[in-house]
C-alpha cells in the first residue's frame, strides 16, 4: 500500500487504482510505503528516479547496506521497536529515504510512532513543510515511544527487585526468573533500536537538507542527546537486571542449601539411634540387657540422648 501526504494536508491519501499511469503530486511531502508490492516499488522508483530497497536488503545488518547515499538521496535503515504493550516487544527494520522532494518510508509493519505523527499532523496540518522536517518529527515520535517502552520495562524490573528482596515472604523464583528473562529480551531490543537511531542521527547530520537549516540542525542535535540519554538509562536497567538475576540465583542457592542442611542434620541426628537400634536388633545370645527390666527404658534413653547431643552441638556451632 502507498500513502501520500501532501503539504498542508492533515491526512494521508491512499493510492488506489492502476499504478501504470500514476504520477506523484508536486506538493507531496511524504510517501509511506506499507508492505509494498513489486508494482508499487516500480511506481515509486519511476516517480522519483530512485531505487527502493527490498525487504531482504532492509534486513541486512552491514552499515554499508543500512546507511548510504545514492542519486542525491540519503538512505537510512533502523530497527524500530513496536508491540511495546506486549511482554516482549519486537523490532523490525524501517527504511527512510531523504530526497530532494518528499520523505519516503518503507516498512512491513505498523509501529505506533507513525500513527502518532499522523494524528498530530491532523491537529497541526502545517507542522512540517519539507521532507526533512517530517523525518525529524517522525524520529522524535519514535524516540518518545522508545522512552515509554523503556519506562515500562524499568518499572517491571523494579517490581521484580521488590519481590526478590521481600522479607518474610515466600517468593516464587521460577516466576521471577521468567520475568527477568523477558525484561532482558526487551532491554536488548530497546538497546538495538536506540543504537540504530543514534547511528542514523550521526549519518544524516551531514545531509544538506538538515545541515544547512539551523532549526533542523538543532532539532537533530536534540534528538541525538535524547538517544544518548536513553541508551545510558537502558544500560542502567540492564545492570539492574543482571544484579537481580544474580541475586535471585543466590537466593535459590541459599534456599537449596537450607533444605540440604536440614536433611543433613536429621541424617546425622538419627544415625546414633539407628545404630543402637541395630545393635539391639541383632539378638545376640549373651545380651544381659534383654533380660533386665531396665533394658528397654535404657535403650530408649540412649536413643534420645544420641539424637539430642548432636542437635545441641549443631545449635552451639550456629548451624541451625
């Protein structure tokens, strides 16, 4: 699907019908390509005299494939995080093409920042006057959305920390470890998205459509600072996840050690009574205690003493 935003308009027009004779409006500000078909790719390439990267080319990770210039246009591709309300957000690549005319975006999913920007432009139709302005405002919406997702993930990590270090409370560490694992996945994807945006900001800083416009240059510098601060915050959250993971594993080891300690103590405590019971259960012919009235009570007392003395010893050593 191809959507075209025209200057001064607050809504995107969907291109319908045959693309063979389609011409790009002169006042087009934004060409938004959503899961484009080969025919749509060819129509946009013909209208702008530019190549449109394929989905496979967008997925490549080499910098030379994601950041380059061709025929006077600047191509940048970054992984944008979406599904931020899910347990584990996902990331997918989006390509932005800064041309002498409209901004071109190629994507195969619907991230919320695009919708947020369209809704904002409905309220402020004259928000953007050039494709570069639209690019910067779109990047601002993406940064804001990444910040929201990062805040949600940080709050999840804080709640896990409260549960891990809760006093006098039985903690289900298996559940907490699952939450920490999901938080770690989200953290890594946020880091990947923000790092890609930071590389884009450095690369497009030399683009004449931004570098020669003071307001755009300042806007880009502000976005770069926001991305850097979010990366630092995200790294702090990552450190918290690693600490809490180590703490949770340590708590699990302590619980397991306590359980094994109890079993070990009871094993040692009941070993002497078992020994005494085994001796008196062997039924030797010459065992005078078996014929005495005090023999059975003496055996019971010996068993109790054999069990109590190790327990008293363990208590004094601080093992219980």
